[in-house]
C-alpha cells in the first residue's frame, strides 16, 4: 500500500546524496508532498481539513529569485452536493456522502526570498483538472458531479527548510479555484521533501 511512498523517499534521498556530483548550482528540484484539503466551495472552517491530497512536482530556477514549477496532484474529496439535502417536488432528499477524485496538472511561477536555511515563496499559476466522481445509485444520479475536464488557477505560499545541502523539508499552503460545474474551491496544506541539484 505504501510502496510508492517508500520508492519516492528513496529516490529523493538518492538525489540529495548524488546532487553534489551532478552540479554545483541548484537549478532543478524534484519533490513530493502529502497533506490535507479543505473544500471551501460553500464555506470555510478550520475543522474542514481532511488528509486527502498528494503532489509530485518538478521545478526549474528561472533566475536567482524566481522558479517555474510543474505539479501533478490528486485530491480525494466529497462530491459538491454530497451530504446536503435537496428539495424536490416529492419532498426533501438527503444525499449520501459520495466521493470523487480530482487529478490535476498545474504550472506556476514562484517568487522567492531567502533567509539562511529558510527559503520562502509566493506563487500563482494555472492548471488542468480532471473530475472523476465515484459511481452513485441511479436514484441520486441527477445530483452527482459530472465527469469532466476543466481549467483552474492556484495561489499560495510555501517555505523550504534545509535539512542537508541538497535536501529540504517543504510546507505549502494553497488556494485552488476550479471552473467545474458547479465551481469548486479548495484550500490545501501540505508537507513534504524536495531534492535540489
């Protein structure tokens, strides 16, 4: 079950050890994060964060204080109307908590500032999102999210804390606005590792 996570950690550790032999400048980074997503489409509350997102990313330093990042991510969440009650001519219908997976590929630019072992960033970008709802009972099909591909944008802040020369811990807070039907909004909080070479 956790095999891919072990392989990823081994790869990051290997990249960090091998990095000094590859190059003296750290223009490239590869990393992964795992964290919580909070569906803020209708409202936002601090207890809405659920462990349900992972990302894998690659970045390239465009200049000293700016980098371009490509991120593949996946969010496991409830569908937009799950757990609500809809009003119909036959009376109110409580909907079960049916789920969906939202996979995405995003490109963003991050502007950096460095303080010793810590590097912070403010970033924003655009992405393509694939909404993959779980099948639901035919009685609820009219209230299920459609399977669709849509665009969206993201804004956020992050920080890297150097552990060793080429390996850092990453903390990232991000807002994602997805042009789905209905529109979805998420606030995510992730932690992970990045190897730079």
